[in-house]
């Protein structure tokens, strides 16, 4: 099995960082992280899948090692992220892929799979896993996320930052001490004064200010025709039961292509780091491949 590698590609004129696992495998999985996170959140999933799939884990524009946008008001949007994704497919020679997205990563996948803003992507997404994401989000939860993400704290030590991450991301569910340490080290940058802070551009929250309806995705949802797995954290305050029920009635839900699984012991969002969650995702992708072949 090929070791994971760190890579960069220019997409839509911006430098994007991504981790690649399972290089040389025939089929591809895109694993896209959440709003204020990085592609390293997908390490456990990527390792689990890499024996069978090539797994690409990007850092979104403004996060991790990807470039920060010089035009935050227009580029920190789902439409631009989908354009980045389309270019990334082209740069890496990906004809089609399964998509696993946590929170914002799921929203980007929804936009790509619907094909309304990037028509060519509709046929390139083979299946979609939404990790605690829906076409309608709870506004109080969005405000909570916006408030902490838009004002990232700074600390004198890594230990203090890790304690902050353990509190903020407690809804992820169980993580080992080693996983908490990696989460911290892989999403930290040092400020000019020597303090440490989360590794993203705080201006990315302008998405919610300049484009307040960006996450209203029902039109995209209704256009999706591929199999979808929704993993909802049982204690999620972002994806509420009424949104899930509407998902069942519309789009792939109305076509019998939506599977919903509640993940016990998690809120927003399951960390995709324990055997049950990893097997759910891997099994769904394998089943989707089977249904696509038989169709």
C-alpha cells in the first residue's frame, strides 16, 4: 500500500493542498472536511479506504496549507468551492469519484452532485456521504459555529490549544489521546507574537455574512440522482429531524436512494474515526459501486 503523500495543485487560480492515500488504486474517494477544519481530519477514513481506493483529502481554500483567498467576499462560497473541486478533478485526472463530506464538505458535495453550478460534476460524483449535513441547517447552530469560527482564540501553549479543541469538538464523539494530539498539531498555526491559533483564515466566515442563504441547498438536493448516505449525529444541533424528514420526501429521498443512520454518542459531527463509522462508510461506497454496475 502506498504511503500517504502531501501535495499541491493550482485550482481556479488558487493553490490547494491535499493529502493522497492509496495512490494507484483504480477508484477514487474524495474526503472533504468541515468548515474550520483540515483534510487531516480524514486520516482514519482515508487509511481505512486506501487498500481499495485512491483517497484525496483536500484542505479547503483558506484552511490548513491551502492558500488564503485574496477575495474572501466572493471566494469563500460553496459555488467557488465546487469550482475548486471541479478543477481538482481535472488536475488529478479523476473521471469520477465517491464523495464523503463532513458538514461543509457535505454541502460542497451536494452542490457538485446536483450539477446546478458545475454541470459537468453531476456525472462525476458516483455516491455521496453527508456527515451531519443537510440542505437546511439549524440557524442557532450556524450562529454558534460562526461565533467561534470567526473569532479564533490564541494561546501561549499547544496544551492550551488542545484543551480548547477538546471542548469545542467534544460533539465529535470518542477520540483517543493520540487522535486529539494529531487534530491539534495538524490544525495549528503560530502567530507573529508566538502564540498558537487554529489554522484557517477567520475571513472564511464572511460566507455567512455576505451570502446568508449559501447553505439553503434544496434546489441542489432535488437535482441529485445518486445514492446518498446521511450520517446524523444523534445529538446534532445542526441537522434537525424536520430537515431529515424533508430530505426523505425530496430529491434522492423521493427516489429511494437515501439511507439515514443516526450515530449514537455524537453531535456535530461524527469524527469518522472508529470501526463502526468507518465500516458504515466503506460498506455504503461498496454497495453504491454494486448498484452502479448493475444499473
